[in-house]
C-alpha cells in the first residue's frame, strides 16, 4: 500500500512558476515509477510527466516539454513537478500517482498506476 499526498498548488499569473510536491508513505517508494497527471475542468485526466524509480528516465507530454521538470528524492520519499512559464491552459487539478515495482521506463497510461493522491488545484490566470 502506498499513500500519496500532494501539495504546492494555488493560483499564479501566466508566465509564473510553481512547484508541486508529492510525499509517499507505505510501501517502498524507491521502487515505484511516479507520474503526474492533470484534469482540467470538464475534461478527462491526462498524463503530464513521469519518472522511473531510479530517475534514469523521464517522460513528458509534448505540451509541457521545456517548461516542466519532474524529479524525485528517494531519501525523502518525494516526487516534484517544477512548472515554469505557466499558461492558462495548464489550469487543472494535478494528481501524483505511483506504479510500484516497474523495472523499466514509466508508463503514460493511467491504468498502470495503482495509487493516487487526492489532487491539488493549479490555477493560471491570464
């Protein structure tokens, strides 16, 4: 079992920055691939970024490449999402998720992730 708690959301103007954190407890965090997903108002939840258990591989959806950075600190059981040059279309509820025991690169598929946080709202105003 893995429990995930996100923090760091809020409101920011376009062009600003924000860092989301997700603290994990329970099962071995260091062996889990971790992902960030987001759900804009009235839309489906979509992949944003993911990182392998050993941070040797990261993946991003095209719309955030060059602006967002995913990282992890296994000693602190924490994964981060640094978001720069934010745009109004980045407005969404952001969720972190854990995919335990994935030995290879992380997945983009929601169904591969067994554990989810409660989400944190990010609002970007123009």
